[in-house]
C-alpha cells in the first residue's frame, strides 16, 4: 500500500506544479486552491509512504515521479521541446526510479 501512496503523492506533485504555473503569484484563487490542496495531499501521501519505505528511497521516487510528470505535462500541454536527448534522459530517470523500487526490499 505504501507504494500506491507514493505513486499518488507523486501525481499530486505534478498537480501542484501545474497549478503553480497558473496561480499568478497566488492571485488566481482557483489555481491557488488547487495548488494548496495538491501540495497538502502530496506531502501527506509521502509521509504515509515513508512510514514503510526508507525515507531516502521514498523521497527520491516521489520527486522523480513529480519531475518526470511535470516534464511530460510540459511537453504534451505546453509545447516544450521533446528532443531525442531529452526523451532519453527521461527514460534514464524512469529507469533509476524503477531501480530504487526494485532494490528497496519492500
């Protein structure tokens, strides 16, 4: 169950970074509320996951999911560059996250 919490927490991290893009210095209230809800849920889920998964592993996977998800959102929705090198680096990061999961022993 801890890995599910961690995955969901990482997805909410993607949510809060996306909301942050539109929060406009926290003047745009709906996006600010979305940011606050997402960041709270993300942190709570990370904390739940870290009760079972070693904190270093949990944090690395959580930030990895958030970073990769945010990059993919940028490519798909915001037209950011999807160069072969960038995509290769994304695959490398995914491999590292998977490696942490496989070697965590949990």
